[in-house]
C-alpha cells in the first residue's frame, strides 16, 4: 500500500516578473516502509515538493495542479485545521538546519510534549514523560537529555531529537530534508543509521532529500532525480546508480569525488609551476605553535615550514572541533597562538608594523565556507572584487580594474557579463564562491587559506570550484592550505595531508599514503564513514555508532601520531 | 531553576556600584563647569522680591558658606559623595530651605506610579501589536490598523496631551483637567483618594501610552520578522502545533528577549518623567521638579534628581542582569573579567 502518492503535481510561484514553475507534472508513489531519495541541485524542486505534501509552501507558492494522497486522504482538500492535525501525526518533517530547528528557550522534553499535546490533548506529565523518554531512547539518547536546552546539545544530538520528534506519533510518512548536511561524516553515519532504524521500526515511508549521491546510495531503496522541477529519472536505486539513463543522473554520479577513484582534475597542466618564493626563507612557518582555551587543547604544539618555492597544497582534515579551523585562523593572524610564533616570510605576524602587515594581507588571502556571508549585501559584487584590489594599490585605471575583474571571472569559469554588476543575492552559491576565488586570484597572493570552500555548495559544483582552486596553484603559483572534512577531495588536490583529532595530529603525509592507505585508526574511521555511491560497499550497521564511540574514546586516550612520509618543501614536527 | 552564583552577584554589584559612582562624579562636575554662581542667583531672587538687598556682600559670603561653596573643590567633592550615599542632597536653592530629598520624596511616588504604570501598559500593548503586525494569522484589519495607529507616535506629546485634555477633559468632561488628585479628597490610604488618583492619572497615562507604544511595536515587529524566519518556527508549524501556541511560545517568547533589556533602560529614563506631559497636566512628579530646577538653576535639586535617575537605571539593569539567565537559558550567570 502506498503511504504517499503524488499524481501530476505542479507547483507555481507567481511573482511580479511572471510565474515560476517550481515543479511540473511530477508523479510518484512512496510505499510504506520504503525509502525514496529525492536528489537534485538546489532549486530543482525537491524541497518544494515535500513541503507541498505538508501544505507548507513558502509564499507565494501554490499547487497549480495534480493531487497528493496520503493513505486514503486527499491532502489538497484538507482545510487548515485538518491539515494541522495531519502534520506530525500522519506526515512528519525532519528539517535541514538541525542547528536551529529547536526552540532555544524550551527544554527538549517540552518540545516533544507540546507535539503530543497538540494532537492528542494529553497533558498528563507522567504519561508524556514516559513517551518522551521512550522516543529519546529509540534514537539512542538517554532520558536525561530531555531536561536539557538545545544549546547544550551537539549538532548530531539535536538532529537526533528532530528524528525523535519525527517518529513520536508514528506517522505514515517521514520527510527528511537533508537531515545530515550540517554534520561531519562520522556523525552523519550515526544519524542516518538512527533514522533508518526508527523508520524501519514504525514502518513509515521515508522521503530523503539530498544532493549527495553517496549518501543516497547508502540510505534509500528508490531514487527520484529532479532537475528544474521535473522528475527526470525514478527507479530502484541500484539500477539507477549502476545504469543511469538520463545524462543529468550520469553527471550527478560522476561528479562525486572518490578516494582512489579517477581524478576530477585536468590531467594536462597549463604552464609549468612558477617560482614565487624567496630562496632560503619559508613562506609560512609555525614555530612550536599551540593554542589552548582554558585547559582545552585546540591545537597541540607543532612546528612546520612551508617552502614557497614550489607551490603546494597542504590539506588539513578532521571533524568539527578537531582544531583545523583554529589552524587557519592562526595562519591568518586572526587568533594569536598561546605559545610559539607564526612567521610569514621570516617575519612574526604578531610583531609586524603597519607596512609589513599590509604586505602580509596582500600576500595571504582566504576563502571561507559561507559564500553568502562573505559579501556585503548592500554592494554589487564588483565592490568586493574591486575594493581590495584598489586598497592594495594594484589599480592603475578604472579600465584596468574592469579588465582585471573580467579576466579573473573568466579564469574561474564565470561569464563576466552575467555576474559583474549584480548583487550577491542575485547569484547562486556556486557563483558566489567562484567570485571569492576570483577575488583571491586578482590579488595574486602567495598563500591562500581555503577553509571548507565547497562544503556549502551543491555536489555537482564542488568539483568545478576545487578545479578553480587547484588551478591557482598550477597556473599562478599560489600555495594553498586546504581545510576540509572531506577526505575524498583532499585526496585528489593535496600534496600533503594532516589529519587532526582533538587538536592532535593523528596522521600526516602524502595523500596516497594517509588517505589511500590509512594506518591510524582515526583516519580509518573517517574513511569508513564516507558514504560511497556503491551499493556493494557496506556503510556499517546500527551498532556502528557504539563501536565508533568506543574507538574515539580509545583514541582520545593515546595521542599517537603516524608519520607517513614527507614531501620536499614541507616539514612537520611535533613537540 | 538554578540559583545565582555568589561570584556573579558580587561582580554585578561591583558594576552597579562603579556605574553609580562614576555617574555621581559626572553629575557633580558638569554643573561646576557653568559660570553661574548659585549664591548670586539667590541674592538676585531676594533682590527681585525685596527691591534691594542691604549688605549684599555679607549675604553672598554667608550663602556661599552655608552651601559650602568656599571649601576647596576636593573637599566639596568628598562632602558631596558622602551626602549622596546618605541621600542628603542638601537644600534647594530655589525653595530655600526645603531639603532636596524632601522634594524628591514628594515627587517620586507620583512619577513612579504614573510612569511605570504607563510603561508597563505600553510595553504590553506595543509588543503585542508589533507581534500581531507580523503574525500571518492576524486578521487583515489588525495588520492595516496598527501601522495607521503608529501615526500617533509621531505626534509630539505636548500636542497629543493637549488634544486629549481638550476632548476628554474640556469638552466631554470625563476626566479632570489637571492635577494628580482632586482638591476635595484628603491624601491617604482611602478608597476615595485612590479613585481620585486613578481618575486624574488616566489622561496623562493615556497620552504617554499613545506617544510611546510605537517604539515597542516597531522594535517588536523587526524582532518578530527575524524570528518568523527561524527554522524552529517552521518546525513548530510542521509539528502541527496550534497557531496561537506557536505565536506565544515560539515567536513572541523569543522575540521579546531584547525588548526586556530595552525595558530596563527605559525604567531609569522614565523617572525623569515625560517632562512636558507632567507640565501640561500640572502633575507634580519628577519631570516637573527637574524642569523647574533647571529654570531656577537649582543645582542641588538637579543633582538629586539626576542621581535618582541614574540609580534607577543602574538598578533596573542590575535586576535584568540577574533575571535574564532565567528567561533565556542560553545566557549563564558567568563572570567575564
């Protein structure tokens, strides 16, 4: 029996500039107990379709045609009060932004209880308490979590609370909208296993929305591929992954970077590497640098020298809280080290005078995670490109600035006539992130710190942007520190990889060794946690979470480092 | 509910003390930058009353001595600090020899009653209306009517006060024109007196509410728009919670937090009274006291009133600091050096 059947669904967004057809003629059924993945880029209509089932379309969205049936109920004929009652009890929603999905001023159990009360009217505390404890336990959390406030939980725990909420009234259908996009790989695996486990238990249908083909392959039975509001391919996930018919599906599958797989980078390299360093002086040097907050070690004492003569990409990988972003901010001088010195071309960045500091800012550029937050929304994007260029005294004339901007845009694969002169909100996330890379390129720095540059970009665009960044090294001789939680991309782009765990270096060396053939248990855990777009590869069982916790616990006790060989021009030492 | 840690309490008390101390010092310094000699003003007032004053030099010297104006500045300052601590603000120069503290004690209850009451009413009305402007389930009429009502906010209080007086007191005769209580009732803890006070306070309070609710409504509107876009509100809707419950527990409850801080700051400011409102309605509160004192260059009264204002502001901020962690669990009673 179908939990949900959608027939010929169309959703329109009437705007002043005409009607936008967000979804057109979509038909699909989700059987009870089945997991169906909605995959596609942002704007493909996957979330819009799901929200239409709950009648929660954002203004001014409207269902323009077709029908949505949940069990026997025609969802589109329900009035507001009937729809309210159907939410959570018959169809539940697990949102994307788990970080912010819970009311910050209410305890967890109150937020589970109000859901029950709104549908069943129960206000008996003991009864409510028993049910919230039970549902928390079913998602692997102790009952005492109910007493806590959202800010006292980690991202993974918050997402589990949202899952608990999603199953508390045993609905027929669960809609999970990118439930793990804000989590690191290890946590992602645990949360997905929890979700699959509880969904199995209550026998509900599940719609999983996402854009990561690997995660889909490991999580769903059926795949529905959406592009521009149209269902382009739908079927058994094995069949689609092994034998995709539509070119778009093929592209989605091939764009997933794999550890050990084919490189997504161009084999042929443009110009030979340019020598931009000063002989004998390292470009960037850490001298026994450490960072502690109170008695928490954010970064263990370490020394390294990055020689700028031959540009290199050094990757720093780890989960959230591993200290990788701390390393980035130490390098940028945003955060003073607790001990030791950070040197740029032999000069301590904490003791630079105004002129040296300006030169340092000129030579060291950064690309951050959120491409939206990097632009001032009140200015056209030109401003973001132009301003530093002029500020650092590179500009000679307006025409030259314009020419430079256009050249930089073309270098990152953007058509200048389409992006320049527009406001940040008018561009897609991918375009914005490429503009940030273009800005760095215009200044032609010697060093680029890229902190999770592609984690907020659609999977299909990640490869392109990383290619842009990689080109900076090859064509322009810029050395890059690539900070990421994504081992597959680190494997392909880097010359040297440092794996961090709780501020300690777990493993370090060339990527073929560290990621291709990991020795350290932590690196192995990270690699095991990657969902592969390959159904024959196991992604663990529900008991994995407990095993992982044990593994991490063991790791926390012994801080041993595996050195896996070195590359010339980069020496790492731990003290 | 946790209790307030002692270290935090001490830290806040120290902040409170320092704020009041610095403010008290400033209050003392600023009037002394004025070239006016208060003794000469008093003499001038006597002269105006009597036509001429004999032996004026001697009287001036006597006055200066009485007010301690002959002491070195440092001694004056120390005396002032000690007096401040003991709430002894000296004698008013304008209504010599009434002690300033007596004047304040007389005016303060009226202002506290009128202002705090109208502030609380305004706070509730303003925030509720601001929230309703944003809430998607509000009746259309409400969403149109509130912005229209905001026009009143831009009317100067003196005008709206006069208008209210003209309509309700002069024309309709529903309320008395001026004063804080009727001349026929005896002040005291009697029912008649209470009714009279409320009857007299209604129009001034209404004029304050009309003029100030827009501040709260507009602020709340902005906060509510932000909260409306939060994921937890979307999830609350997806949970099938009742719309009103979402409005109170998920939206207003979160949006109101910054408004509470603003409330604390307003309490202090309002002690100064709506000077003009008190003037128009001949309401003998702190605003009128301060206004008259400024006109008369009555330094001791200005100092005394200013000090009370600062003390009230600092105290209400202190109280908010203590209760905030209970209303927003993300804030902790923590000592940040």
